[in-house]
C-alpha cells in the first residue's frame, strides 16, 4: 500500500504491519516492523453514494395473524467485528468473534507432495475452543526475518535462486518465482487447502496474496517481476484456480492488487468477475481518501456483494493505532462512516484493547457486517409461519443461513439478503402463537448464535 508517514516522531515508533504492541507475538512474527514510507496526496474526503431505500415487500395473503415478538442483538455477531490475534491476551473478551493468524507454507509441506496439516488443525481447534472462528493468511515473505516460507525441498532444487535484500522494512528473503516447481506447489497447496477446509465451520475467511506480508506490495524491497514477485500470467492462473476451488469459503486479496505494477487486473480485467473480497491493511490512515479509496473503487463499490471487505487499522504511526476508534474520529473521518462506505465485515485491531474501552470496541465491532431485524411475524396456526426479515447491517452474511420456526427452515438463503433489503419468508410448519423464529447457520462453532432484533406489536 502506498503510505503516508508522519514524521512527528522518530521512525522507531513505527509498528509492524501486523505486529502486536504489548502482546507476545507468534514465533514467526516480530513485535515491531517498520511500515512503508511512500506517500500519496490526499485529495479530500470522497462523496459517499447514498444507498437507495428499499420498500417493504407485500405481506403474503395467507400469512395469518400477527404475533408479537420482542428481541434484541446483544453482542457482536459471528463472522464479523474487531479481529484479535490468536496471541492476544484479550482474545477471550466477549466482543471477540474472530481471531487472526499468519500461516507458513513450509510448516505444512516439507517434501514434494507431502502435506501435514497438523499446524492448521491445531490452530482451528484452539480458536474454536473459545467459541471463535479463524481468519488466516498464508505468506512467504515477512521483512525482518531470516528466511521465507518456501518449502525447503524447492529451495534445494537446481536452478532455484532466492534473493535476500536489505530494505527499510528489514532484511527479506524473496521466493524465486521463476521456479516451475514453486508455481506448481502454490497451485496444489491451495487446491488441497480448499479440499480440506472449504466447508470447515472453524474457518471464517481466507486472505491470500504475494509480496511483503502477502499484502501485494514490495515497497522498499527487491521487486523483479516474474522473479521476486510472480508474473501476472501466473497470478491470473492462480486466481482462476481459487475461484474454482473455494465454493463456500470466501477468499480475499489486498486492495494493493489494483496497482498495475503488482496485480494482474489491468492486463486481465475479466478476473474482477471472480468471487473474492478485499482487505485494506492501512484502514483509517491519514491519506485514506486518496490512494486507499481509489483502490476500493478500482475493485468496484459493489464488490462486497461477492466477498467480504476486511482490513487492519493503520500502523503508519502510534497516533493511528491510538485514535482509530475515537468516537469523534481521526484524520477527519469516523470509523463507522468508513465501515458503511466500504461495507466492511471485519478488521484486525489487535492493539485496540490497550487503546479503547471494551464498550467502545464492542460498539465499533457491532457496526460491521450483517445485522438482521424481524419486522413482522405472522402465524397461520397449524399451517405455516411468515417472517418479514431485513438486513439492517452494512454487508451480507457470507455463509448460508436460514430463518427457521420450530426447527423448520425456510427456503430463502439469507446469504443473498443485501444491506437495506427485506423479504418475507414463509415456512410450512405446524406453527402456533407460541412459536418463535430463529436464524440457523451450519457454519458456526459451539457457543455461537446469530441474533436478531425485533419489535413486533
């Protein structure tokens, strides 16, 4: 991501891309890594297009009598909110639904075609034990570390030549993307990954990419197209594969992939038709309205209908981390306003427990993702129940979910209910006036429940 660096203090105050200030990091993650320093002019806050109001659909003729219903949403909903690292001491807080971890390719594969998923299984089991789901990102390069995550058997092959380069981000060892075996492995890895985990309820979202931290940039590093960074032709092949392999789990790439220096989309514009989401690793930064917003626009303002909008709070300065969730906003923008602008579902905010109160973090987390409201509830006793349900959140739910009454699910998949939309769902069941609707989803772990609000008189 093109960066704006505020030299109000020494660069030593800068935190890493995903470093955990005040936390014990995972073994492969240093606590501090300097951020990128390229700048871009901020043209000012862009206008936000208004969401068109949607009229409520007509009540079914055979809906029966209205039944009073009261309910409220009391917590952050599954698969949404402020994401903490699996190493965070605050990961057991009630406002947490998602936990993040980098994963390393060479921890899964050490020999050709030999895959040991124990490290992934252990991570998912650990996260699920707390009633949470995981957001994972496999990466090769982490500046400041002595080696990358390319499997050792590939590094030992004849002709493979990795490059180690001292950049402002720290020493980094880059993969040799000229290697046909590395390309083959990368494709095979994700095919097998999807085959094993695509429907796993412990896994919420997958982020992927290339470059530093898999964030689609090599600022200050050693960029050689087709060598230290994969060719656009290979990237296109890989993304088409991802679109084929992942049928249930959404996958996301950095908004920096909009940069033609790195990403394949200007050469292969049809790739935008694939079902993927985006993440913004410097959300709320000072120049967000410039470069960042142009990247979101590049991928399309309705991208959220295909895949989730995610991200991470800016680490350009300690100021950004300290004030990102201030109620009055930061750099002239309020968090909830930008959440609504990009229809954001989740954001990594590992430092926020040390910067904000639990009440504020929960409030901010609840502004993200889907949110369901039942606006009417009718029962045709012994025959059916009809539910008028609306998505009053900023994004859809990205897993299959259904309205149910007395354990009987309706046929409408709430995955298709966009923000501001409402629909009647009629369920054939022996309903009574004592019946209550619920929202059911098979992609939840023990302890999770999708709530709704209702005030039906």
